């Protein structure tokens, strides 16, 4: 069918926090900068609970897009370790 463009909302993050408190679809994460032992962990959570991981801790690289086409049921909570600047894309 050719190339399909997937679009959605976005949120720029550089610290741990909630991206959205409602269900939706994660498209991916663009990491523009990462240093000082960077890590990212992604949870299905409308608050700050860490009981339902979507992606367990990983070490991101600068200037890298991580495609993560998954649905989450209650919200999106991302935990940042080290120094990370990223844009979370979701629908």
C-alpha cells in the first residue's frame, strides 16, 4: 500500500513524568540528546505507578528514533535516568 504516514500528538521531555493520563497508542520516541548514563523506562500508567511496564529500562542513543507501536490502556508514564532530551509521539 505504499508508505503510510502515522501522526499523533507529541510531548518533549527531559525528566521523569506523565506524558498523558488517558489510553492511546505510542508511536515512538525521538531521542535528540542522551548522556551521563541515560536510561528510559516506559509504563502504562495514568499516575506514577510502575507496575505495568511497556518497555523496561533501555539505554538510548542520541539522534535516534525508537519505533514503539504499542497501545496503552490507562496512560503513559516515562522514567528518565541520566540526561535525556526526547520527544514522545503518541496517538
